[in-house]
C-alpha cells in the first residue's frame, strides 16, 4: 500500500516512470512547483496592479499594510533567523498548511487564462509532494499535518457577494496574500533542501 501511495505521489509531481533515488531530487521537483506558483502569483498581482488607477493602487496598498492575510493564523517563523532555527519537519508542516489553506480560495483566481487555471491543480500536486516529503522525513511514520491546527475556515466569507470598492479590495488582498504565501513556501522548502547538502551554505 505504501509503495502504491509513493508511486501515485511521484506521478502527481510529474516524475513519470522513474523511481525516487534520493530526497534531494524530490525536493527539487517540489521547489520547481512552488517557484512556478510564486512567479505566477507575482504576474497576476502585477497585472492587477497595472489595471488600477494610481490613486486606487495607493489606497489599496495603504489598507493592505494595516490588514492581514487569512493564513497569518498559521504560525510560522517571523524572520530569517527563526527560519534557520526551525526543524525540517516544522518547515515542511508549515508549508503543507499554507498550501492547503489556498486550495479553496484559489478557485477564485481561476478562469480567463490557461496560467490561472493551472493554480488549483498545481497546489494539489505540491500539497501531495510535501506530504510525501514529510513522511519520508519521519522515517515512514504515518503522521501528516493536522488541518485542525489551522483553526479557521480558509478565507471564510470571501465568496459572499460583494461589489464595487469592497470587491476590488478583496481581490487585491487575495492576490497579495497568495504571492506572500508562495514566497514563504518557496523559502522554507529551499532551506530544507539545502540542509540535505552538507557542503551548501544554507543562509537566507
């Protein structure tokens, strides 16, 4: 059963017909996935900002600085020093919870273009791959991150019908938070992968 699960996870990550030889390779695949999502998040946010009037952009940026992302409830390192001190399993678990928190709200980012429609499936692929990395790091123990730790319904009432400026603000926040969280996951996975290479300098 475990072998079947691993095979499915590897296929989900896009490694067709080739067995995993080491964790470094799997981390490279996972990092490639989150880098793609981070670049896509940056592009979507930039396109959205460019569609705004200068005053609209200024006001939304001002509001966002005093607001917070829904995923901020997921406890994570507050700076690069704390990130460096965090354990491999902690960084992987935080990454898993961050990705999972976007599975539902990511649907509102879909539609209109092929890149947008890649978001949800790529999040699912990445979540599956991170779970496999967690289990490998635990030497086969069957323990996954507990979604209950989030203690929130991801992006709560975001999908309630709104209009005008409120709708604009919510989309701005959603795109800004998505970009922020993909950057976090990319950083955490890169740090963990670096730790598997003793010769590497794992500074941020």
